[in-house]
């Protein structure tokens, strides 16, 4: 498990055929050491320079954009790193491609170097606290300034393993949290030439289908104002339809009323209406005569 580190470099700033010493601004007279002839069982601390002269020397071996840090006394079988069970204090561990043994070195404005580890990512760096001789990982920038000096008197590493790539190189595939899932890259058992080889970052991007689905989901959702407008428009349309229907029904009833009345009360022809009056007049004249 681990977290991604930014700015993978392709060319080493350090010669893997040389040894270097590490110094911190908090304790400038001391240097990082692994003790005397492996007597510390992998533990490292700051000691007075040249007291443990051989264990003060470190090799910086670049592989796939990350540094593996190896010690003069421990040889190529051990590397400086962090364990998941104890991710705050580095120590020399049996060689592997684990993220905890991968380091990124960044040049700072004052010319010193900042050490970050693949297990924790860029959120913390190797630092030294005032009054403490054991370096540890911390999020603060204080005590993270390291000077790296070449030690020509130590000559070149003699162990052949110091010049070979590690197997099972782990690559972080997610950075959603401080500790992310990893995958293991296949190693071809490279040599010193791979220390300056190009690295092909395994950055994953969201798929097109995921992006389209997200965009469609956002466009389908309507604001409350738009929903209210649709409801009001629908109600208004229903009212208009109702008024139109009522108007048509009223006109039909007006046309139907005269016809119904005519059926109940038939219209009498004017000639027929005058006949009773003439008959009554003639009858009345006869009686008077």
C-alpha cells in the first residue's frame, strides 16, 4: 500500500558509483549513520561525522524515477525504508521493491534536499527535530533540509547487488488517500544502466462513459423554479381548455332551445289563427238577424 509521489525524475542527480553522506541543518556537525558493522540491526541515527566512517556512506540508486538508498556496511541486500507497521521511523530493511523503500529527493530553494517516501507520499518528509538524533517522518517543513555531500574517499561500491534493479517494484495506482492501493511492476533484472532510464507514469483518468454519464445526470436535473413554471403552465392550459369547452357547450344549448320549444308548442299559421275570428263574426251576425 502507498501514496503517489509527484515529479518522477528520469535522470539521476547522483552517481550510483559513488557514496554520499547526509547532513541536516538542525545538527550540522553530525551525519546519518547505521552504526558500527550492522550492530544497530537496521536502525539509523545522527552521529558525529567520521566516528562510524564506513556506515556514514550511502549509495543513491535511481530506478523508475525513485531512489533506493543503500548503505556501505549493509551492502545491496538492505535498503533504507519504512514499514507499514512503523511508518514514522526509517530503518535499513531487507531489499525489496516496496513503496516504503522508494524515496523521492527534491531540490529546495536553499540548495538542500527534501526526502519523501513512497509509502506516505508528499504529505510528510524525513526530518530531524532539535535535540533528537533519530530522524523521522513528519508533515512539518522544519528539519527537512538535508545536505548531500559526495565522499570520494569511500571509493566505489564493491557489492554487485548495489548496481542492480530491485525486483517487484511497486507502483502506486491511486492517490485518493494518504495510503493508497498499489500494483507491482515486472522487473527484468536491470543493471546500473536503468538508473537513468525513462519512467512511464501510470496515471489513470476517468473513462469517457463515466464523464458522459455524470454530465447527463447533471443536465437531467431541473431547478425548483423550472419545475414550478412547468406546473403553472400546465394548470393554465387546463383552464383555457375548460373555458373553451364550456363556451362550446353553451352555444349548443342556445341553438337547441328554440327547436325544443317548437316541438312542444307548434307554430300556428297566421291564416289558421284568423279563421276562428271570422267564423265567430259570421255566427254573431246570423244570430242578430
